[in-house]
C-alpha cells in the first residue's frame, strides 16, 4: 500500500518513521521495510514507505487510534498519520501458495523468517531509521546489500520455490532489473526460463498491470527485450518472438509515454501487425490478453491504423485526406510511432504538415457549412447531410471553396436545383 498521490514522499517518510518510533517506544521491534529501503540505499526517491514489526495487529490497533486491518489473515494494518496512510505488517512466515498468489495461511514469526519469505533479496532489507548514520542502520538477513553492490536481482532462497509461490514474480524480476539497471542473477534467470509457461496461469489483470508499469517507464525497451529473451512473451502476449528487436520501443525516448503508444511500438517491432487489415484483430487479441481499458484499446487501434494508412497511402492521399488525418485529435500518438519506426517517412509527413498549414484554408479550418446552414437552404435533414457536409468540407480543405457563398453553390451542385431536396415531379 504505502504512500499515495495525495501526499508527498517526504510526508510519507516522516509518517512511517513516526510509526516506527512509537512502536519502538512501546517495546516493539519495528523497521522500514521492502522497496523503500532499496530505493533509499540506491538514492532513488521512494514512492511509498512500509513498516514491518513484531507487534500483532490488535496491538497496532491499541497504539494507533486511526488504524484498520485490511489483511487480517496476513497481519496487515493501515495506520493513518495526518493525511498519510502507511501499511504496517507484522513479521510473518508464509504457508503454501495454492493459488500461486497468496499464502494459504501465515504464522507470525520473527524478522529473519519475514525476510526469507520475501521475493528478491534487494526487497528483503529492513532499516532502523534512527540508528547509525543516515539513512539508518541496515538489517540484512538475505545478502541483499551484496546483491545491490553487484547490481543483481536474486530470488530469496530457492528461485524455483519463489516462482512457484507466485509466477508473477518472473515479470517483477524483469521490471526491477530494467528499472534499476541491474542484471537478473543466473540461477534466478534460469528458473524464470524454466517456469515461463506457468505465467499463463496468472490472472490477466495482474499481468496487464505489471506490463503497464514497465511500458510507462523509460526502460521499456530493455524490459520488452528481456521478456522476449526469457520466453515470457508467449504467456503475456500470446505468441513467442524471441528474435524480435525493440528498435521502435527504444526510439520512443526516455520520457514517460502512454501505454498504447508503447504497445503500438512493440507491435511494430514484433511484426505482430503487418498491415492495417491486421490491426483490428491484434487490438482485440491484446485487449483480452492484457485487459486493456477502452481508452487503451482505442488508442492502440488509432495509433496503428494511422501508421499503416500513412505507410500504404501517403503518396496517393488527396490534400483533404492528408489534412483530416494530420489534424485528428489522436494524431500525436501516430506521429510518435511513425517517428520511432520510420524516421524517413516521419520527416516527409512533418514537412507536408508544415506546408499544408500554410495553405489558404490552413490545416483544420472551421467548416464553412453546418447542418443548420443546410436546413436554412431548405434541405430536409437525413442521411445525405453527412455526405454533403463531408464533400463540402473536402472542397474547403482543397481551397476550391473559400467562403460561404461558394460553399452554398457547391452544396446546390450536389443536391440539385430544388433546394428542398424534394425531387417528386
């Protein structure tokens, strides 16, 4: 859980340290735990702060009036300090993971057992913030400090056992390694490859969420490359393409980009969509595989369809069609994908956009004719309205119609001399 967007990391850190102090003042062992310790030691600003303690949930409730148990069977309590909510977990050891997600049962234990039930050594460190030199005294029962110095992601204990407990840990290992610039330790890497097919049994929602976190991050290209090299792309995306490059993904740059733009670049890299005709099927398939939201689905479809339209038809496109395409609300993602996958064609399109913007009508002028104008001309609303308005706007974009009078004359050329639209004789 940890800190959320409504408070700052410094507020979350102060709140977590205050909780540690109160627990220790009342005779309990308490530490900062997990990812926040890793990030503090690496000099990265933690996004959340968690506390681990030997105090049981009922005792935590006695010491902190504003608290609530959210994982009673797992010894997890949320403690509110001011506006900040911190996750406080009781030291525990885990029973078997029958559902490959959560332990069937837990037993309260000591800090050593708690460290050994965690996923990776770099995530199994504790920190006593008020002891020693800043940021505090490190408690390491699993060799996490040595692995951080060696810049490796290593499973705690037997990597095969850790993966069997929760197969999503394979993707988490990739995310941590790529985000931190680490390598996956050889034994852990071997276990991930051997266990890759088991990832198919993890819920689509969890896989999709993990993939989103990777694709939003500047390390997205290295993450995709690792997923393919480890054989995880089959259970994640539905097919294996171990030799696919990640050139377009890498060319998106270091900034955070929308998930659908990253997915579009990955699709192009993998050759998963070879033409515009393939786009609809690919988008439906990936939506089901990753549980894409409607926004993500529509964004991916729009991006890929736009790229293929330009690749296939750019030279034959009329001025009107080019202007319509270039001024679409979602064209930014098309532009990003085109620049990443085909820089030469992207440059051609960019020059054309600048030239079209200088034409008399510009790139996206307000239409000279509207439905109300057609009604005022005596035309009866109906299915033909859209066709007439589209054709008139095309003439405007082509600069063959430059004012309202010329637009009205063009409309009459389409609808005939009887402006009422009634052609009964």
